[in-house]
């Protein structure tokens, strides 16, 4: 009993530590004055200012474009790759591919970002351009760091899938390609969806890599960076609040879809 | 007699550097129940997958309907497979699983429904159409897999150890059921198993394989009574396999005694293997026996006692209804028709001595008595 | 496998192979290329030689990283243990609560602490109301450590939790049955068995901590190696590349050293 109480207190303290800063942030986004230390009265004026700010709206649009495109590309390339990797018979080819896949996950983000930036700079100079950093390079970098997440969420689902399912479908008259889409695809779909949502969220959120791989094409995190560089101001709080709830919504969505898909398969087990 | 349906001609397959099949020749006839029997790794599943189209042989021919079909992909072959762990489609219910092949053929809905209903009846799963496949028991899933494969009227049904995942009781029931289904459907079954009992009780024809080579093809009775070599004799049932010398036709000398037997046509004094089944050995008083030895182990098996006796250093297994205590000196007597003579083969001396006996029948996967016969 | 399907499976991984080669492997070589050349593209060790001026900064960054990692471990282990022993539904909720802040943008999380720790922030405001003098917290080493711990804390909880969850409850009972006291059960059974999780947690916190940028800058008013690289890469590309290369090697070496402690590979993925 005593241990249980201690556990509860400890858990509460940790959660307080994790959420207090976010709560303070949200709290002061509704402050009527510029202070982020003294609450002078409730106001939505920072939100109003936010929506009037054309730069922010533009950055948001760009963030969504990059996140949608990069997660879509990463999902297609990554899913195809996972299917291929799963079927690899040569052990060393498989482990080499997986090691390369793990590189962006193990490497510090700053190194990943810089390595791509250096390549882009080099290629740019080769074509005599001062900088080719922009939308294209940003998209490439996002696809690159997203693919491993898709691969690593699809692979386990493929492993769980009975190897004979595809053969059974072919046996019953499907071509190999039709067999994949009719039989294998439905059973790895949860993994694909999770991977895609993770990729989308990571792309929305990324600052470190984007910081190196784009120049003029600013996404929201980069815009926030330039905002916080100057000073502390409640319009950042307002923006952060919106982002927090958006991320929260996405995460809940991922979880609900996941558990829904799981319960679907579980129902089958009953 | 019947029509030849599928022929394998000198099939060879290598995976990496492992030669899995070393020249397989096999004819399968219409409406036959053929079983490929052998220990794991003998190449029986590969043989099945070659016919199914999942493995392409490195050399040799697969013939169907008078034409070579080596390069015909699985989905264009009129053979269907029941996979080891059923491979039912988890996202489809029983009805849709069985209808899968029919839908690929784009048959009208009415026809599909009629066929699925017929199939459900055939495998005794009426009323299960809307059930999720994962909610079924192992035996029921098995039936769905069979119905799914039979629904599109294959010429041959390929079954890859379909009963392996079931418990003993269910397995026995399904054996009878499968035989019934085969007779009702009236098509050829090619059945892969490592369980000799299963093979003997269901098949019209048993193909015993080991090490990528067909050891013997024959009816269950042939295989049991007239094994071609020590491997077959040992793999099918229990056998005492001894070195023998054919003194002349119908006289085989083993363990120092000249036994009368029914085999002839061997050279004078040719070295051969002699098989004596444990149930064919009669226990008699020591002084009246053709051979005599000391009992080293007795195990009660219900209907009979399983006795191991040591005769001149060779451990015989005998099944008898008379209890004999350990240490007793007993004699044995063997009728001429209980002795089966085989030519020497690579398997001679590998099997048939019970000096390191552990229950082989229960573990057909594990080759236990690999010890070289000390009697040599 | 028939020959046809093996061709198909090669085709399906091909896009990823090409992508990974072009955007994961080749960029690594560009880091090396720029590290070993000078402004004019000629081979030069000058960038490398200059890195020795940054040895104290590397040591400082490693020190901060280690400190943050140790604090994370001490804070995270108990909470991971508590979560792993909770009821399944409680587990899900608690885990979710621990993970959510991780999905928030690093910039926003750091910015939140910045506003809180400021001399005019909410803590000092409350202290003032209670009659205590202002405490200077921003721009101290403590604030940097706090920022690192806060940002990377969930990375420590997750792998430890995963290992503890797999820990067989009967093992603990068996140890108790054999006469071990609570402390002994922990040191002799639970701790050794959770080592793989601890190791991967340490890696996952240490890597981003050492290579972090922005956090130390905003909360400590100092530059760690990450901050310095970020500045240099735009002004002195060769020196920046050389420092990145050193950082990358340092981190890959420490990861492989850490992995020596455990047989389990991977575990890097969130």
C-alpha cells in the first residue's frame, strides 16, 4: 500500500514536470499583455494577430505541403522496400540494407542535415548556382528521414503475415501482383497507416534537418526558430498552443486507428 | 488402367549448394491417393511445391496432359494446395475464403454461392459461412482450407502435412474424413507427411523418400511387408534388421542359425539384410528356440509387452503377450514367411538394432538409431 | 523462389536502394570530402587540424550530455517500472502521457522553459509574491541540463519500459522464493535483465544531447558543439564539415561501445 502511494506521488511529479511547461505556455497564450510571467487578463488577441500574419499562414501551408508529399512518397517507397527486404534471401544483403536504413535513425539529426546540405551545396556549385536549397531539397530530406520509419513499421507486419498467404492466393488463380494486393496488402495495412502517420507527424515537426536543407522555403518550425531568435512574445505561445493541440489530435488519431485495427484482428481471435 | 495425370521425370533441385532432389521419377494417376512419406528434409515438400509451381526444377520435366509445364506459374496450374498452416486469408470470412478462387475466375455470384454451399457441405461446415476464420478451431480451419482448394475443381489436390498442427485425436478423425472427401470429390490427392501411420492408413500409393531420392513406391502393404531396403523397413514400423547370408535359395543364415525363408534368386552366399518385424517373433523356452538370448528390457504397452533381448550382441525387439522378466533366458522362433530378405544398400547397418533404443515411432522426425550396428 | 518473382522483388526494392544510396550514403562522403579539402576544393588537413581548438568544447558537450543522460536514467527508471507494473489500460494512458511531449517541437519545448526560467518569468513572479527575491535561473549550466533532460526524457522511459514489460513476473517471484529480499531481487534479477533497455535508453538520450543545438544557446546562453557547428557550417564549410565528421565518429563509436553491453541490436527506433 505504501509503495503504491509512493508510486502515485512519483508518477504525478514526473507528469507535472512534463506538462507544467506546456501548461504555462498555453496559459500565457491567452494573456492580454505582452508578459509571459504575469497574467494580466484573458484575451485572444495573440491568436488574432497570428491569423493576420501572412508569413505564418504561408509557412503553415508550406509545412503541410511538405509533410503530405514527403509522407506519401516515403510510404510508397518505404512499403515497397519493406516488401522487398522481407523477401530477401541473402542474409548479408538484408542486414546491409537494414543497417543503411538505421543510419538516419542513429546519426544525430544535425549530422544528417549537414551531410545532405553539403551534398546539395556541392551539386549546386557544380551547376554554377549559388544555392539550390529550397523546396526540392527540403522535400528530398524529409522523404529521406521518413522512409526508415515507414520501413520499420511495415516490416514487423510482414513478418507476422503468413508466408504462404501469397502462395495460397496464387494457387487459387491470382498473379503474383494480384496476390499481393488482394491478400498481403490488407494484412500489412495497419503498419502502412502507422508508418505514414508517423512520417507525416515527424515531417510537420522537424526543425533540425530542415534548418540545413532549405533556404528560402520556410516551414513553420523554421519560422518559429526565427521568431524565438528575436525575443519572447506571446504570439509564439499562441502558435505553440495550436501546434500542441494539432499534434495531440494526430496522436490520438494514430492510436485510435491502431487500436481499432487491432481490435478488428482481435475480434477474429475470439 | 487409370490415366496418367502428372509425371515427374528425373527432377533435380538445388538450393544454394544443397541438392534437395536428386532425380525424382514419379507418375501420378487419376483419382489416386498418393502419399509422399519421409523424414524432414527428405525433399517431399519440395516435390509437392514443384507440382504446385512454387519451385522450378533445375533439370528434369514436369509433365501434365502430355505437355511440359515446368515454367507455368502456379496461378495457371489446375492443381491446388492445402498449406501446412492452412494459410487462410485472415481478412476474409469462411464464405469469402472458399469463394476466393471462384471470384478470381469471375464466375457469376449465383454460381459462386452454389459452389461454396456445396463445398461447405462436403467438409461438414454448414452454417459456418459467415464466421471469421480465426474464430475456428484447427480442425475447422483445416476443412475450410480443403474446401477453398477444392472449390475451383483442381485436377490434383496437394496437401502439405495438413494434419501436422492438429492434436492426435483430431488427426485420426481427419484422416478418415480426408479419405472420405477424396472419394466423394473423386480427384487425385497428393499428400505429404512424415507420419508413417497416416501414410499407411490413407493412401493408395506410398512414395517413401529420403535424402532427395525415392526409396520405394508401392501400396501400403507392399511397403510394409516388402521393404526395399533398411531405410524403408526401419521408417515404416519397427524392424529388426540383421546381416544375413543367403546359403542357398530359401535358406538365410543369420546370427549363426540357418532360417527357412521364402526369398530366392540371390547368389550363393550373397550378403543380404534380413528384416524381421517384432510382432512376427515367437517367444519359446530357451532350449527350444532357434536362437536364444537374455531379456534386457521390458515395457508394458497395453496389448503386448515390448521386450528387448540380446542375442549374440544384437538387440532384438520383440512384441509378445507373454511377460518375460529382465534377465530371463528365452528362445525365439521365426516362421519362414516372417523373414524378408533385402539386397544390401547404403542404409545397411545403419538401422534395425535396438541397442540404443528410444521410441522412434513417436518421433519420426528424429532419426534415433543412427548408430552403426555393432554386429557387423 | 522462381526466377520471375526474384526479379520482381529486386525491382520493388530498387527505388529505395537508389534513394538510400543517393541521399543517405553519398551525403556521408560529402561530409568527409569537405572535411578534407580547403576553400578551393584542394586536399587539405587544415580543417582537421583546426578541430583541435574545439577539444575543450567537445569535452564540455560530452560532459553536459553525460550529466543529462544520468539524470534522465535516474528519473526514468522508476517511472518505467511503475508503468510496466500497472494495469494494461493504465499502462496505455501513462505511456501516452509520457510520450506526448516528445512529439512537441523541440523549439517550443525549449521556448517554454525559456519563458518560465526568465528573470521576469512565472517562477520569479511567484517567488516575488511569496516575498523571495528574484532567483537568476536562465543562462546557467543548470538550465541547460534541465533543458536537455526535459527534451530527451521520454527517449529513456520507452526502451526501459519495453524491457521491463517483457520481464517475466514469475522470475521476481522465483527470486523471492529463493530467499532474496526486495533490494536483492532488484540488484540481482530486475536490474541485470533490464540492462538492454537501459543501454538503448542511454544511447537514445546521449546522442541527441551531445549533438544538441539551440537548447544550450537559449537556456544557457552558451554554445555547445552542436551550436558551433551550426554557426560554422555557413561561414567556414570545411571546418564545419570536419567538426561534424568528428562528432559523427564520436557518436558512432559510443553507440557501438554501448551496444557491446548487450546482445540485442537495434532498439533505436522509437
